[in-house]
C-alpha cells in the first residue's frame, strides 16, 4: 500500500504541478512531495542561471559586434593639451567603410575648439573633423550610432602673420577634417570602395539626404549635417570623434575616392582647405582661363587658392600685409603679381583690375580697399568669415552699387564637388605644402600654429606614429 501510494504520488507529481494525496500516509506523501519540489526548484534555479549566462554571453557578443576599439589623442579640457585616449567606433554597417587612418591635417579651428575659444566646446574632444555644432538625429543619413567614450576651414587668421589675440575670427568651424587612409572593411552594400583602396574623409559624415541642399549635392549646407567630430552637446553615445585617431567608420557616400597620383600627406589638406577654395571658384565663375583673381592672405587656404587658380589658367595677384611673402608668392607658388595691402600707391594702381577676390583672412580688416580692386560685376568672396572693419558703411554701399559688385561667403563644398576637386588636383598634381609630424609632437605643433609658425599645413603621420 505504501509503495503503491508513493508510485501514484510520483506519477501524479510528474503530471501535475501540485497534488495532495492522503491515503492514511499523509506524512510520507508530503515528505515525498516536499523532496521532489525541492528538486524542481533546484532544477529551475540552475536552468535560470544558465539562461542568464547565455543571455549575458549573447549580449556581450552583440556589444562587441556593435563597436570597434579605437585610440586617438584627445583634449580633456580647455587647456587644449592632447593626450592618448581610448574609445570605440561603431561597427561597420552595410553602407559603411572602415578605414585605417594614415594622415590627418591640422588647421586653426583645431586650436580654437580644443582651447574653447568660442565657449561651446565639448570634452573629451578628439580633433579631426569639427565642422559644425549639431548632433544629428537618428534619421540623418550616415549619422547613426555615434562613438562611445572609453575613459576618454575654417582657416582662421593664420593666413596672415597677425598677433595671437587677433586669431579669433570665426572660420567654418572645421576641425582636423582632413583625413586620409586605406579601406580595411566594406559593408555588403558598398559599391564605391573595396578593401585596400585609398579614401578620404572631410568635415562631415552625414546629412538628411532629403532637403533641397542634399538633393542638389550640397550636403555641407544641410541643416541636419553630421560633422566628423562633435563640437558640443549631445549624449556621450552620440558623440563623434575626429581624425586624430587610428580608424574611421563612415557611410561610403561621405568618403572620397583618393587618386593614386596624389601623395596622401600632401593631399590630405585638400579635403579641408582645397575644397574651401575650389567650391567658390567654381560657383562664382572664378575658374575661367584669363580672368584675374585676387587672393587675400597667403597661408593654408591662400597658397591652395593660388595653386588651383593657376591650374585653371587664371592671372593671380596675392594681397598681403607681409612684404616678405612676395618672393614666396611669385617665385615659388607662381602668382603673377603681389600687392602689399598697406601700400596705398600699389592698391590704387590696381583698382578696377580684378574679376574676383578670395579673402581667406579671419581677423578684422577693411573691405573697402578690396572692393575698389574689383572690376564692374566683381565679387569679393569671404572664406575666413573675417569681421569687416567698416569705418564708413555708406562708402561700402556706394562702392558696391556703383559697380554692381557683391560680397558673398562660401563654406566648403558637397560630396560631388569634393570628389571633383580631388580628381582635378590629381590631374594637375596640386598638393598642399605640409610639414609632417609624429602624433606626440601635436601639442608643440598647436603652440607653433598659434604663432603662425607653419608653412602651410601641419599633417600628422597617424599610420606610423600612433600606437594603441
């Protein structure tokens, strides 16, 4: 009877979650029932622990698959001092390429942003792509999945040898946006690149793709543009880190095919300074052979403007405050003439002779003398966003209306035009004049940059000098 009762109990317990049996042997039955329920709890706990372990492992694999380890040099505060910094890039998506960065240029906006000159810098900050102030939303093309922290051209006024306190003109806010390297991964939907190709990245890595600017291949003017490095604001997981680092992940649409004919170190600055001068020359018709172009300032932007203008077959006059740059402008860069802007006689003799002027200086300076240099229908194009020193605004108005002249501005160029620019540079062997430096020289380079002690661009040798 006892055995039969126990058998029935076991049988029923196996078939039911809970059964109470009392055939005069209630104690024995309860004892068996209790013992078996303990076993069930043990098995359930063990199963739950295993399930939790499996879920943790799956989550760890997913997290590892979602990000790539990276290292760069970052500024952690407004001192602007850069030091090694570990972080992560997003995983390579279907439309992405991952590139090993080999070189990255430095410009004045790197200096301004790392030292918080404008009061809105966000730290930690890896320079190498700061070109704006918005953090793109989820739907912005190419802007999804920003970088995650692990711890941690605007050509400014350096085009002219001015005191440091004057080097605060607001440029295009591009920081270290001159990135070149070699493709190491491609997504399954990538068509422009294959592993081993040379590629470049400029000042932005995403845009909405639907606005008028994007539809007209002017992604740089999209109000939702995603800049290569975040300037301020945004959650940590939305922050983008720039090109002073070992790898970059970018939607293929925002990467440039780099010509084999160009040196990587000399070509890198073209992705910032090169397109900044090329775009307005094309748009405003200042790329026609035989036309006369004035270039104000002979620095990072100015020397490239001279090179592109000469390749277009134009007559070029450099306008500078520094007489000692005449030999550089004419003898080495090939300009046709040189004006010292403080020499009244020289400036008067050149009145009404130029079809257009590219003004690359960001410090405050007078516009009226430049307007007088223009022919009827001439154009003064501001690239450095310098503050106009206008003592008599009415005079400026008269100068503009009397000759149907205009003052305009320009900021970089879209992806189609940037590719066109780099291809043109490859055909005509246009490269920037650079000083290549190791990554651990970066803080010294920044100090020299603040003093204008560079001809004409620092470029960091990332590939050979940045180690994990």
